[in-house]
């Protein structure tokens, strides 16, 4: 089959590789119809995630049709149309039983290494690093789905791929970011980053009852898309964000703040230059420029929700601001599986049509150039969907 | 992570000073009877510890183990179970004259409500001088606790999910995988 493979920092390539096969009894094989490039794929592309290996198959946002099931899979059959959550979860351990699927005890074959890095191992992930199991991803024609009886979620025929493919990651990720804010009537939510996760966080915050959502970015088309979702926008290159948020909230500050940027933040001023330098020289692994502002901006007693990905060590975090304002932190990879019935209902009710975020639909063969386009935010690129069956 | 040489709560080391000792615990969301039953039958061990090639039961309390070490080296020895309290503890040790003196025990106890049961595995090896000792040291690696933890986690996976998580056999764009593809076509 054809698959997008990692060939070193800044270099993806479409290769012919062996087709995946069933390895374990709960596996299924999916023939992929849509697969996306995620912002977190860019962290791998840019070489900031350790333990990605030359030749690894990329991609963790994919859907398709079941073409083979393992001997223990009873709830799926060949021909079923499914989306596949990016978090691989067994459904049986303490964490899965408590709807914390991204913390699954059993899905990471490399748990010992993750434990050495983080204290305990989180779930395995598709198309990510070997610290998270090194599972082959879904930017390919086929993928093996481990624990497919828990992972694959069936999609009704009357919904399109474009409407449902984001159930794999960014829609639940934006939703969980908003849910983690514990929104009360009248709340203001401020969101750093108007990428796809930020866009879904904006819409989810309103669905969960926010009065006002303020979105912060610098890229015009992303800010336009945020305004289409009824957010007010601020440009961090032009506005004094902390002052502006105070004025928009009668001096109180936002009740909750969302860092939908993560480890490769852009920013301005001395802090940003410090981060670029220390990250480039490996003195810190992540660049928390956005997170610092997020902590400064949050009102007293507010909640900080972090869907943006961090991988390692960060520097000069204003812990005094967080501590003395009594902030609550909520974060982590998304618990995709338990959110799916609810989010599917929003789609079927017409409360949201997730396809709004797509700017590019291209054949799989064009993935390498689209990684660059997406990273550089060229050509108005916000979200790329790769179509293995589209003719190049 | 529990380190090698972590304190053993119930008994002192069988091989003081010269051996490698690892103590490692995991909590498993399965009935204690199922966990005990697995360890009560030593022929199950190769399923979760791939360095054990085979275990043949030779008597009421004895078994013959074959383990494989790096470099194609094999070592065989006889093991006796000297403690077996259902749903509490099983302890074994190699018999006199074994190339690799080794011992182990597995203890079971209930975790707090809704959390399953705790399994604590203790293993001890005395690497002999020479090739076998070197191969054993290589097998256990720089952090023997991590080596043993891997197998304890595979046991948990097997008990909780019915299979062990793996990527062995999946495709990649690395050259050996591509070669395989060319051969199969």
C-alpha cells in the first residue's frame, strides 16, 4: 500500500510499504477513505518529538471501511464505516472503566519507556512516537486498529466523511478543552490559537453555555473563521492581550482560558526569543510562549485548560501567578471514545457541522507538500484532508 | 518506578550482595483467583515472559525451565515451589547445581474497592562467571527493574484485555519492511 512515512526532520515521503495485517485477536483492518494532517503531526515533522523513527507511518485522524476483523471482534463486520479515535484504549482497565481512555493502562507496548519519562505510561497513539507505542498511523491506504472493538465507532450512511472524520481527534479535543473549563452561565472563555482545535473549542464553549468567547491568533483567515463561530478576536502581534481581555470583561478577566497552541508557540518580545533559543539548543524541549500569557490572563480562581500538546520540559512558567490566583489546571490527551455518542448527537441535530474547518482536500500522494503548506500556513491552509482514493 | 534493589517488604534476599534483585508491583482489574491461577501453572509463564522458552512440570512441586539468553545461549535448570498459599503467595527457587541460581515469588492482595488486585513480583538472579553470566546481565540490561516491569505489564495486559499490546509485524517504510514487501510480491 501507499503510506506517508517520516524520513527525518522536515521530510515526509509517500512510500510503498507492506499492507497491515491482523496481529492480535481484537484488531481490525480499515481501508482508509479520509485521513487528516493534525497540528500535532507538525511537532513530529519539525523534529520536536523524540523517538519518532525513520520510516514510521504517520497520521492519527482517519476513517474508513472495515475490511477484516480479528477473531475476538464481535461488534464490527466487514463493510462497516467507522471513525478511529487517535487514542488506543483497551476498554477494560481502571482508566478506561472511568472514561479516561487516553490514560489506558494496557495499550502502550512501550509503557516502560513512557514510565521512565513521565512516571506512568499514558495510552498508545497512532502515528506518533515510539514513546507512545510506535503504532503505524493512518495517512495510508490501510491501517491496523488494535482494540478495534473499543476503538472503531460506526458512522451512519447519511453523514459524509467530511462531517465525521474530525470525531477522530480535533472535534473531541476542542470539546474536551471547553468541557474542562467547567463553564457556568455568563462565563467568558479566552482561547489562544485559532487552529482547528481552537475552532472546535470556540463552538463547543458556546454549546456548553459560554456568554462570550475571545480567540487569540495572528493569522487573518483563522481569525475570520473564529469570528464566523461568533468569537471576538484579538491579534497578539497588535493588541496587548492582557489589557484587552480585562477591558472585555469589566476588569474581571476571563473565567477560563484555553491553550490550544502547545509546544511550538509563536509570540513576541524577549520571552519568545528566549524560548526559540533554548528550544533550538535543547535547553528546553517545548516552547511555552502562549502558556505564559494564558496563566497571566486568567482571572483569580479561574480554570486553565490545555489541549495544546506538550512533550517534555518547559522553562520560566509563571507559577507564582498560577499559585497566587488559585488557578485550576486541566489538561491531557483527549478521552475520545466516551465523548463520541454525545458529539455524534450534536452533528445529527445540526448543532455543528465539523466540515467547516476544511480548507484543502488532496490525494494522499500530495501529503509531503501539504505538510509544508500547513506548517507555513500558506494558501489559507487551516485543515488538510488526505483522500487515498482521489486521483493525483 | 521500583528500582532494582528496592526493599523487599516480607523477606530478605535469598542471595545477599552478589545477586540482582527486582521487586515490582502492578494492580490488575481481575479477580484474585484468576491472577493466582495463572501463576499457579508455571507452563503459563512463557506466554508473558518471552525469555522463558519452556517450562515442563516434572513433579508435584518441581518443574524444568529452559531460558534463552542473548547470543543464542540457552540455560536449563530445575525449579521447586517452596511456598504456595492460594490467592496469597507462590515462591520458587532453582535447585542445587543450577547454572543460574535464581528465585522468585509473586504475592497477591486486594487493592482498595473498585481497583482490582495487587500483584507483586520479586525475582532474583545470581549471574555466574563466564558467558552465561554475561548473557544474563545483557538480557536484564542497565535497569533490570524495567526489564522485569515489561513482563509484568504484559501479564496485566493479558489478564485485562486477553492479549498483549504489540507493534511487531506492522508495516513501516524502513528498508527491511520494504524488502519483505518485494519478496512477497
